[in-house]
C-alpha cells in the first residue's frame, strides 16, 4: 500500500503553502482570492489532471501508444449548500496518429487505473471525453 504525506502552513491572510518532498506550492487561501495561486477547487482539478497525465506516462509503453502531446481541460460545478463539487467535466486532447479505438483504449486505462480519478468518481459525477488534436 502506498502512502502520501503533505504539510501545509498559513503564511498570512493572503495565502498559505503546501509542501511534499522537495516541492512547494502556493495556496490561494485569501478570502478575496489570488490570481497567482490555485484555490482548493482548482487544486482538486489540477490533481485530477496530474493523475491522468501521470497515468498516460505509465500506460504509453504498455500500449505501445504513439503520443506527441496531450492537453486536458477541466470544469467543475459547485453547489452552495452544502458546499461541494457536484460535477467535473473534462476533455482530453491527444496529439497522435493512433486510431479512434486506440484513443478509447487509452481513455479506458486512465479511467480504470487512476487513483485520483477513482477517488473522485466515487464522490461526484465525473464526465469526460477524449479526442484527437486537429
């Protein structure tokens, strides 16, 4: 079983930071918001995107999949009472010459084996597509 550790601390009323290993990330915890940091909902979306990108790196050699690049766009909807994310939509755009069937295979692998993906799909509606870059 894998385990993960992150520490976080308040810097001041404008923000905080989180760290793990040798990495640090600035957190938007200012009540007015900050343009130079991710807020908690944006961190959640970034975590999902990172999960899919890392999953892609894991399955590329197994699938012998030819990939030149990948972009992921995500959008979340939040309800106010009780506050929670009720739906996440994503679109994966892949720069590849692989067939549509192989694109679908990649997508299924990302859905089936993604830790963050599986955690979120158990908690909220997660809807996504994969398409070839034009």
